[in-house]
C-alpha cells in the first residue's frame, strides 16, 4: 500500500488524479484508457483506506461504507472493461450493471452519513433529502422512467435495469443537493467531498441524457474526476474533524430548493395536462403529492418544535443571571408583581459592603465565586415559594410571600445573621458585611415597583448610617429627598464659590510652636447658612462631588501654604495636612492629580500630609495602590481617627503610614472622672515602637495637653490651641513645665 498523503501530499494526489482523468477523456476507449482508469481506481481505494487508518475520523464507519461502495463501483468498471475488450462487445443487462446499481445505494448512504451531523432520524437533513428526492423523482418518473417501464416491447429485466440508472440519479440528487446547501463552516475535507459529489451528480445526469451523444470516455472520465476529489478528501487531515453546524437550519438557498421541489409535482401535472398523461402517471403524481405534504408537515413540525425550544431557552436566559443562576431583575420584578397582587409580602434588598475590594484585591474570579456562594446561602435559607434574585453587581433581593406584619424584619434578621459568617470562595474565606433594607406591601397595598424602591431606600439608609438592617419608613423618603436637595445645592455652591477653607494649627507640645496646619472645608450656603461637614461630606461622597471638591480643597490649601512660606519664611508651617476620602482614592489617576498640584504650587512632596481613614483603606485594592503611589512620590500619609474604624494594627504594618492621629473620643476620656488613659498610653507606645509620629486630636483643655505631653505625645491640635480659621495665628502656646520627679 502506498504511503498515505499527509498535510502536503493530498494536493499532489488531487492534481495527479485530475490530470489522469483528463488524459483518460482524451483517449479512445481501449486498453490504455482502461489501464489509466484501473490505476486511478486502485490508488483511490488505497488512499481512502490509508486516510481512515491514519487520521482516525469520528465517523470511520461512514468512511468504510463509502469505501465499500467505491469498491463495488470499481468492480463494475472492471466487469464492463472485460466485457468490452475480451467478452465480444457490449451486452445489456450485464454483470457490470448489477454492480453499478448495487454501488449507488452504498455510496449514497455513505455520503449521507459523512456529510450529516449526528441527530435523530427525523432531523431536517433526512427530511430535506426525502423532499428533494420525491420532487426530482416525479420529474424523472414522468419523462425518463415511465416511458422505459411502459415500453412492453422491451424485456422486463432490461426495462428494470434501464430504469435503475435514472432512479439512482434521483437518489444521488436527494443526497447531494443538501450537501451543496449545507450551512455552517466547512473543513477542507468536506469541501473536497462536496466537489466530488457535485461532479458525480453531473456525471449521472450526463450519462442519463447524453449517452450516445458524447464520447463515452468523457462520460466515464467525469467519474474519475470525482474519484480524485474523494481521495483528496480522505487524505486531508481535516477529515478527522467532526462536522459542526446547524443541521436543521433553513437558509434561503435550502428553502428555495425545497420550495422548488414541492412545486415540481403541480408543474409536471400541468405539463401532463397539455400532452395527456396516463393513469399510472396520475397515480404516481397523487402519491408523490401526499408524500410531499406529509414530509413538509413533518419538517415544519420539527422546525416549530425547535423554535419553541429555542424560545424557551431564550426566555430562560433573559430571565436568569448568568453567574448565579438566580432570577435577574426583570424576572424578579415580574414575580414580585404577581406576588403583590396575590397577597401581602415583604421585600428585602441586600448588598455586600466591601465587595469591590474583594474584586480589586483577589481578582474577579474570587469575587464571582463569592457571589455564587452567597446566592447558594440565600437560596437554601428561604422557604419554598419565596424568591431570591440577583439584581446586579453585589446586590440581591428576597421576596417573602404570604407573610404577616412584622415577619419581614424577622426574615431579614435571619438573613443578616446568616451573612455574618464567612463565605468560602475557592481557597479564600471571606467576611462580607451585608446591609439589608426591608419594605412591606402593607395596607393599603403598594405595587411591586414601589415595594422594590422602598426596600432600596431602606438599604441605602443602612449603607449611609453604617448599620446592617433598616426597615422602610416614610421618614426615609424625606431624608433621601433632603439629601438629593442638598446634593443639588452642593453642585451650585461649587460653581458659585460658596466653599472656603479654614486651617487648624498642629502644635509641638514640647515648645508650643505651630509646626503644621490641617485644612478643613466650610460651607456657608446663601439660604441654608452654615452647613456642617458631617451633613454634606457623606452626600458629596455618595454623589461623587467629593472628587471635585477634594481637588479644589487641596489646590487651595497648597497655594495658601506657598503664600505663607513666601510671606513668613521660616515661621511658616512646615507642612499642611489635607483629608482625602475613599471615593477620591478609588479615582483612576488620583496620585497624578496630587503631584500635578504640588508641581503647580512649587512645593516639595514633604510639604503635604494626606489624611486617610481606616475604613477607606481597610478593604485594600485601588485605595491601597493609590496610597502606596503617593508615598513613593515622597508624600507622607496619616491614618486619621485611629481607633474608631476597623482598628486593625495590621494596617500600621501593611500600609505606608507616617503619622497616627488619635481620635478625640480617646482624648476626652483621659481627664474625665475615673478617666482611662490606657488607650492613648498604648497608642503612643505603638507609635514609638513603629517609628510613627502621633498627633492627638480634639485637645480642648490645658490639662489634656499636659497629660498627653507627659505620656510622650509631641504633637496635638484642638480648640485649646486654636479653632479652625481662614487666617490662623501661628503664635506659640506655652504649657506648664513638667513636674520634676
């Protein structure tokens, strides 16, 4: 057996096969042409078998069946050549005819299986082949087969064998036409199979219509061309690639062919009506019409079933969250509307605090696993009939049906307690703090959309107040509306210049000198009057205006420090401290904005101290990256209000901190009756051990200042030294001398 062509030699075989076929056509039928045809046929079989053994195709049985059909066909060629060259001339019917007619069904079935994806027998490809076969068959019957069968002057066997060839042509047409109209990607092997099939169909039609008109070597040589394409298809490595595509798809070309096939029956009847048709033709036409009707109905039934299935799948996809498999917002609102109409229910909206930091710190893959774990917990926790949905990002919703008044907070409490426990996300154990808002359909009942809005309002209130669970009340709407109005006024005041910066001195407790100032923003609204930072800063953080406001504060403060240095010289503060929010730290490019302002004002990085809160950087991610970038640029970092947030001492090691600002609440305790100086005492030891500068905030009395100095604090700020002012005084603040021991 010759070596099987590989990735390069299949093309060489195709070229050699086509050249041999052309040479065959140019010769008269005789020993030389028969030798060429025999060599091509034997090599064809060898290449087919070798390709199957080498490439191990998934549909090897179909290839073997195809090879069997080719062997039978080639045996027919040998029998015909023997009869023509050694048997005394042509006879009909002969052994060769039996072999040819036996090869047609085998080849047709093999081709059909090679070019069809696996599927049920009643799939579109099978039915389409049957429709084409019936349509073409009625034409062949009327104009080719019926005249042969009806000619009683010819022996019956001769008539049957003669009619067998056009019948085989109908079979080939039914199999090959869907191959030509096949949709989807085609491998090179499939393209070669398609080309060989098309040539075979043309050869069969030519043999039926042109035999005796065209030289027989041209008719037979056309089959050799098909051999060349089929052998190349088996030799190409892509013959092992399984077919992919849509076997039931009705493309325009296929639909056009199927429509034409169904119209062939009435077209033939019209032609018969003009020339007269026998009773047998009318019976065959009637049978074919009924067969076509059944086939088309079956095809459409399968197509409708498929469309219905796809519609259900599409509906499921549209109504489901891809990640968790829970209902999405659209489906949840639909179910909520039905539940509210049916009876009382409660709505619980949930979000996960700090989830963004999980994505930033551990990656989205871990975040996705965490969401899947939370979804599973919620799904297992609710009762049958209740609905859990993912509303988007880290937001979930629970609809509790048929609940009594007061049940909603109880259900929400169970969910809150459930989500207090860590969830497993791959190799990580994550603690996600859930914030929940609860609303009730109440009396009078409200619609689903309003129920969702109320629960969302309660959830936002839980988020803004730092709580975990808030139940909706009308007062929350008033508060939300007030926040919206305040946000609008913030925008106008930013544009109108209603904000100004005040400065509070930071004093060295050892000699009373002012070493720095902290910049604080103040807002005097033309109508509201003075608005406390505690009221407008959270609103600015929520709506994003804190980014613009914070940049203005920093630019204004650094310009002021530059002016002081120009006017006061060495008496000016060494640096200025500016507060930065979590929202600012999460902004892309924030470190670049800060360094650009320093360059604009002509100040060195050490002239700026940025104050961040524990909460802003506890989750890590973008905020930590921004702090590290600022610190690398030479800007010092202060941890503000230490002890009031997460109070993680680990932050002092993992975050580049230079200054620790001790919160006023701890300072207040040291001079109260039975005062406890344990915390401030512990913090100064921590700062000393870690090489940090400690600054005590909120010092209001001389006694507090003296106590802190004696504990070892070197820096403090508060009303005892000076209130924040637009033009602070940098006078020296003397303290009593330390008591001698």
